[in-house]
C-alpha cells in the first residue's frame, strides 16, 4: 500500500478536520447523556448530515499549502 505524499500533514486537510469534528460530536452524544438533553434527535441528525456532506464538499477544495513541497 502506497501512502499519499506528505501523509504526515494529513491533519491540515479540511476534510480530516471536519471528520474529526464529526467523530468528536458523535462520541460526545454517545457517552454523555446530558448532551442529549440540550440537543434533540432531529437537530443532531441534521447536524450529522450536514457535516457528513461537508466532508465531501471540502474534500474537493484545493489546498495550496498542502501541495507546496516543504523543505
């Protein structure tokens, strides 16, 4: 398996950051019942859907800082 160039800088990618946010949000909702009191299931589902769609959208955005070779 070949890794992408500059794989150590993956954390800078918008899609990776958004996916991490989505993971954190879902983990908080699962392990913290108090979170579910403030956020209804409809709102939570809507936010989840928007963030998931956002991952696909920001994946298509070119990030010049990632394509520039670092010395």
